[in-house]
C-alpha cells in the first residue's frame, strides 16, 4: 500500500513542516476562543494535539517497559506526521520500530507480542491503510480473549489519523469509527482536544483490551489549552465517558473528533443569532458509547442532533439515533436528526471536497430547522 | 497466557539505544543495527553494485534472465527411507529406545483418535473434525525436538504436537465436545485446541494469521533474552496468504527467534500445489526472504526431529528465523466437510497409503532395530482405542459450559451493556422457565 504515500496530500506532506491548521483550503477552522474559556488559566499551557499524543507515548514508554511502538516511518523519520518525534533517540530501536510496508504484518506482529504479554502501540500511517490489517485487528485482536476462554488477554493499541484530511481523495479520507465501533471485544476512542488526545491515548495503552485510537490529521497541528492536571504524567481519561464541552438547555449536539470543535462554533453562532443555548457533547469514546450522558442531556433539552463526518449509512450517528429511539423517545419534542458526511467517495477537488463534509453553517441551519427558529 | 511476567531487570538495557555500528558490516546485517546510516563509498572501477538494495551484487555484461527452471530444486533431507532402512549407516538417528517408542505411540494414538473422531462426526455426535492422516510424522517429530516451554502457534492439523506435549485424551475430548471443561469455554469450533500449560496458543480459524503472531511472540522473547523460541505451523496453502509473506519478511528484518514449519501436504482443500504456486515449493521463498531454510521428508519422523533440533539451535543462538518445509501427502480429506475423491483418484490415495506413510515407515525401522513387534503393535492399538472411547464417553456426558460464558471475556471486565444483557437474559429465563431447558448447562440457571 504505497501507492500514494510519497505524495500523501498537499496538506499531509506539508504537515511535516508546518502545522496543518495553516493550510488555507481548510475553511472549517475557526478561532478557538470559545473553548479556551472553559479552562482555568492557572498553569494552563497550549499544546497541539500532536504534542499531546507525543507526550502520552513518551510517558507510557517511560512508565512501562512492555510498551513499544511500531509502524511505518515511526522511528528514524519520527512518524509520517511527527507524532513519534524524538522517541527513537530516547527509547532506542528495540522499542521504537520502523516496520517494512506491510500493515497485516506489523499489526499481526503487534497482536502476537500482545498475546505474549507486551503492550504494543501499532501506528498506521493512516487508518485508510489499516484495511489490510483489519483481519488481524478484528479476528485476532478483538476475539482472542473471548475465544481463549479468557486466558489470553490482548493488550494492544492501534492508532493513527482517521477520516478526511485536506486534498487526499477517497482512498485517504475514510472514517472508520463505525467499522470498529461495531465489533465486540474492541474499544474505540476518538479524541478531539489535546487533553482528549493525551488522556485517551494513555488510557488506551494501559487498558488490558485491544483499543483503537482514531485520531484526526487536521487536528494534529491545532493548539488547545492543556490544564495543569492534564500536563502531569498520571493523567488518564476514562474510556467510555463522554464530556460535556458546552452546557446548554435547548438542544443537544453530540459530536466526535473534529466535529466537536465545529459544533462548539455553531453553538456560539446559534446563541448570537437566535439566543439558543446548545449543549455540546464530545463523545470521546465510540465503544463503549456513553448513552447515559446523552440521555441526561436530552432529558433536559428535549432535542437531539448527532454530528459526524463519516458516511451516513450505518454510522455513529445512526447508532446514536437508534439509541435515542430506545432510551429517549419519551423525552424528545422532535425527531432526532443527524448531520454527516455525504455518501460519496471523497472527491479531491477543493470545492467538491468541501461539499462532502458538514461545516458550521449547516450545523446552525439544521439546528434552527429542528427548533423551528 | 502471558509469556513474560516481567521483563527481567531490563529497564536500563531497554532504555539505552543499542550499540552503534560504525562499520559497513552493519550495512550487510539484517538486524536493526543495519539501520544506522553508514555512508557507502564505491571505489572507482568496482566490480560490484553497491546499490543499497542489493549490496552483494556483481556487475555483469551478459544480459541474462534468471530462470527458475535452471536452478536445482532444493533437496529433501531424510535419514530413513520408505522401507524403514537408514540411508547412510554412519548417520543412525540419535535417539533412545524410550523416546523413539513414545514418538511412535503418539503418532499411532493421533491416527486412531483421528479415525474415531472422523466417524463420530459422521454419526452426528460432533459437528466438525479435521484429521491429520499422513502428517503425524511432521507434528510428532518436530514436537520431539523442542523444549517443553517453547511457545507454539499451530494451524489445525497438529494434533500430534499436542499429543507429544502431553495434552490428554480427556483434554482433546473436552474441546471436541465443547463441554464445561473445555478451555475455550465452548466458544470454538472443534479442533481449535489450546493449552496454557503446554504453551500452545489457541488455534485461530482464519488461515495464516498465526504466522505474524508467532513473530510478535518471538520478538517478545527476544526482548526478554529468553532461552525459549517460538514455533509456528502452517500448510503450503496458507503460505499463499499475505500474512505468510509479511511475517517472514518482518521476522527476518527484526531477527526474531522463530522456527516456521510448513507442512506441504500437496493440497489446499482441493487445490493441488501445482495450482497453488509455481516456484520450488515454500522453501524457495524462505531463501528469498533471507531466512535459513531446509526441506525435509515429512514422512521420516527422525529426519523431521533432527532438522527441527538444528533449526531450534539456530533460532535461539543466532536469534533469527528459520524455515522448515516438511513434505508429505495429505492422505485424509481436508475436513469432515470435504470429500476429496471428488478431485483426486481414490487409487492415488490408496497408493500413497501403501507406498509411504510416517507411521509404517517408523514401524519398519523400529522392528528392524528389534525395538518393537507386530504383537506389541496390535496390543497398543487395542489399548489406545479403548482409552479414546472411554474419554469420548466421559466428555460427551459432561455438561455444557455455564450460560455466563456467553458474555464473559469479551473484555477483561464486562462492559455495562453486556452486564445489562446478562441481567435481561436472567430475567427472561426466570419469567418463562418452561421455555428454557437449562439441564444441559453447568449450574443451570445459576450459571448466569
């Protein structure tokens, strides 16, 4: 699977030298003032998501010598997206390993090492390439503990950028949240902020089960304030707990990964334009899914919109809407809605690509429609 | 089945980058040390290539394609011929009578168990089975060469390995009947054996996935500086899977102490090797990946043992992979779902059965050495048959695993929705007791 790696996206290629956030074609990015006021200023420091992931890896490599990281370009090259920067020099070539180009090879090696008691972190250059390795992730990683009668744990972390980036076309732009979210035996997390990235990746590495960490390339270069607590090496977030990023009373917007930031921006516009207070839930974890937090919120707001950039069919938001039928039907004043990516293989051309994914405008419009504003 | 309780006193060692190799020697080595960027200087008028991808290649003025047919096929090593005669008298198998007889008995037991279980599937008493007829020599012979705590990843035709290691007839039967003593708690198809005690990983259905796993486990042992190795079994059909190629390549580049044993039995279900591959078997691929490789007569159990012992030595001392291609003929059908006479002549199979077979070959050799008689053989077969049937009846009568096993072990600790499902099932069973007959399950309703 080397086809497009060497010219891997205008954005990705340049991501190695400059933060992705500066790529002009990504119009979706808005200033982050909104989120910042939710953090205390005492001891808070700005971290890019890339730095947060890097710190999480370094801390876990330091903490537990059974942890090692393996993938294409992770060692000498410091990672295709520089997430593993400096780790080879610090931890040596036995624990930071450049692999031949063979996704099922190194994913399988990782699973085998996990079955033997190590805690590998397997990096996929992007999750799009992990389709080759999906048999190892699902049939071996997710099922062996069960099929071995519980004697054979598989403590492994699979991580890498997921979803669309900028100008990388259909074969590099797919979102796998729903794919892995449907497999019993896997846990799946989707960090948005730097705190999410650090806390969830560390939790994934420490978890005794196989965990899929779906990062987002467009977020790597984005800076978020990191609280003093989150800067510590013992900071871990619980897998399976969503976070309310913005408190509101009129409508619940459930989002994951990069859509969380967009939903927060949309919420501010909704307030300015209509005086509506939207509650924004950052899912953080796709499996297990925190239905309770969504339910509590919907009880209060009586309106639900699920937001994701994946395909609409059989997606994370389809699941959330199905759960709303099962658990929240009586609290809903209007049918729950979803905002998703378009059901087309992601096109390359700038305008077409933009049309394929939800932006803040559509989130505002759809919410206003739902609330009959 | 955690191999490494703790990586012994290694924190410092692991945290410090390995020694740097400043010389070009590193360039040729397949170890990670070779990754050091050593500048390659090519003297003018050099006769060799020094492209980084083929450092030992010589320049030539002759345009010539390498033709596989021009290369001699890799030879097949054997000690004893089909008549049970030692081929080279100076190379008598180095084995005690006691061990030789154990190996023979394990092969015979495996073949009788296979026969009985095949029949029992035909009677509808178990759902599925795979016999290993014709390949007992590879399984038992290789098992006899390993240390008891070497780690094994097998495919599904290595009953002989388990038999040699001491998997009891009861253990076999408990798995085949998926009763409450089955280590897999009734979650696997028959033949997917496992044993924590014998360091044998659970057998996994998707072909060849175990090959990269074995490399990962070997890497773990390497980091631990263990005196153990990993052994991985697979068939020549599985070697067409990408996993095989990925695993061999990565085992070579990471220098992992693993011995790959390919059972080349001539068929992948119905596909003959002629349609499976074009080259010189699986062995030629090992050479292509830069792995020490040997081909052995799989019907010669003593040759298999010797070759595996040597391979184990190389893997352990030199910390690198070795490939063994053991040749045999699959006398059996692929599985109970297969009737191989649809794609091969019965006479061909019968011919192989009579011409050569690991069990009869060894028996001839044992009898020639006066270590074994026809009478003893008859006695052994009668006794083994009895023992198997006893274990069979015991296992068939046992209860099925408790109901809770439906939900447990999906995660280390059950997730909340699984606990909810479990509670819901309990509620329904209590509400409609007449609809659920739980007598067959361990602890009945209380098993939930």
